[in-house]
C-alpha cells in the first residue's frame, strides 16, 4: 500500500522597496533602467539585468522575477555565446490585476527570442493590484560587463523572513492538519493553494483559497487557522510579501519541489 505524502510548494513574491536611482521624467531611455540583478559568468564577466516600465506597479512587480531573468538567460544561451540584448514586452492587464495578454517584440537574436518566451511563461504567473484594466510595457536589458562584486554586496536571499517562508513546508503544525485527518480517512488526497500577504509587521492577511480539490474542508480550515496565527519575522525590507502556498496530498511518491526564492529578498 502506497503511503500518502504531503508536498508543499512555497512561491514567494516580493515587492522590492527600491528601484534604484530616480530617473528623469523626461528621460526614459533604457540606460536609465534600474538594475534588477546580476550574476558572475565564465571569463570573470558579470551579467547585469535591467528593467524599466512607466507603469510603476509593473516595474515593482517585475523585480520578483530577478532570479527567473537570470535562469532563463543561462538556460538558453550556450557558453561562449553571451551577448548584450534588449527585450520588449507589451502587457494587457485586466481589472483583477492579472496579465491577460503578453506580447513579445520579435528580435533578430535567436537567443533573445528564446529567453523572451521563457520569461513570458514566468510573467504569466504574476499580477498586480486590482484596478482599471490597462496596457503597459516592460523593457528588459542584459548587459555583459567586466566587473566583480564583493560577496557582501550581493543580493541577500537568507534574511529571517525568507527563511521562515521557505520553511513553511517543514512546519509540524501545518503537516498535522493533514496527518490528523488522514488517520480517519486514509484515502484522503487533493490539493489547494492559499494565496496570502505578509505586511511589514509580519502579520498575515487577505488569505484566499484557490485551486481546491479537497472534498474534506478540515485540512483547509485547519491550515488557514494556523496560518492566521503565524507571525513572520522582519525581513531586509519593509515591503509587503505575497506568498502562494501550494498544498498537495497525493498517493504518488515524488520528491518535494524546491521552494523558489527571489534574489531581491
């Protein structure tokens, strides 16, 4: 008889508190874009990622994809083929804040087109605050520079808040919600997502249930109740943090997914 395993996937998305130096209102050239992230590559060079949008909400939210921007580049560009490139996205945002449509401006560079498609898949998973539907543009730039950063200057990804979010899957109190119910119903399985926000003081609010396939509400109610009582430690910034808590109980035997983290944390 196969045992039931609980798998949690914590997807943490963060509003970055800083967008770098303020650019002139009259000058919106890509050279004034704020730096999103960087990584050292072969040959002692550094790949820098810049992003810009006139829509400040979109600009801030895109910072949560800093790691994905770099991962897509490294996955699509072969060693020795590193190049500078600019990628432009046209985004249609609906009244609920979701990215309803994302168009990519075609480019001559095959690598750039591959990277753009990779990033589009990640962009479709995020959104902005609800409001009026609107169109927005996002300009992404990759630049190769010969510059080494000191270790202490690199983006921190291990502040206490980030560590706590990444550890939710291991917390006994959440596992007990399923284990206690499974004792009464061994065939219990399903999945659901809890989307919630952590305020600057570490308090949880605006918990929303999504993608639920659990017929028994006990596990959901138990998890929500324990989540409401959870106070997260202070992070490196005073920004609010959006978290997608994917809770899956299945009779399969896969390995737990590795939590995704944002380099801006």
